[in-house]
């Protein structure tokens, strides 16, 4: 059975939500989070302050929605990648494909600038930092750890501490983007062979196959 089409009211609401998120992201990157007011976001996107509070709660909620939107736009998901892969693809091959796509996404200038906004706000508000880590980082680590544990049960890897392995893998991929977000001086992006070299000990140690 086909899902019912969204009503005109629902479509308008979603359109307003996306317009507000787009305006907020642009202004956060142009002016910085602290110097961007909700009034400025409303002026650029249309709508009302009541709509912003209803949909996002507050400005921090809006920043979280911007990050969530970036995550969905990337389309990078190891579970979906595995489901779409040919049955003959090795775990090492899947993990390297995921690594390259994630690295390329994280090194985009817009993503780095947004990461800088998040770092600054996290330093200003530790509670925001804790909530952001819990809502965005922890689920990614847990999903990857679950995959690593399953691959180990299936004899496709040998990972004794799946969560620690997931943390190590992700840190290896996103460290360059974090460094670029925090400093004006950072190493140039890795070429494909450089990322392969960086991950080779990880793949070998945990015997992905």
C-alpha cells in the first residue's frame, strides 16, 4: 500500500522548516553562531519567531537541525552501503569505501566551517557539548560497533572491543577536518593512497576480510 501523500498544510510546514534551516546555516557560517540572531534568521527565511520556537525550541535546537540536515545530505551510511554492496565485497573493501566517502565529506569547506561553529559553541556551553556528543557522535559509534560485532560473529573480522575500534576508526577519518576547524594551519587533504596507508594497520590488526 502506498503511503498517503502529505497534506498541503504538512508540505507548507516542511517548506518553512527547510527554509529556516537553510537561512540559519548560511547566517551561522557568514556571521558566526553568537552574532546571528533569530530575528535575522526569520528575516532571511520568512515565517515568525513562534514558528522557530515551535519547530526547533531555540537557537541551539536550530543549530542541531542544521547539523542533522548536513548528515542526511551526505547520505553516508555503512549499513546502507553494506546492503547495497555485491555479496562478494569484503569487509575491508566496504570499510575503505565508507572511509573515503566520509573523509571527502568531512573535508568540504562548508562542513569544516560548520564544525568550527559547533566547537566554539561547545566551548561556550558545556551542556550543549555534552548533548551534541550524545545525540550525534554516540549513535554513529554504536551503529559501527554493532556492525563490527556482527562481522566478528560471522568470521569476517576479529574485533575484541567493537566500540573502541569504532572510535579509533572514526578518529582516524575525521581528525584532519577537526584540525582544520580548530586551526588556521593544517595539513593538506590526503590523497586516496594516503588514506589507504593511514588505515592499513587498522584493517590488518582487526583482520577485516
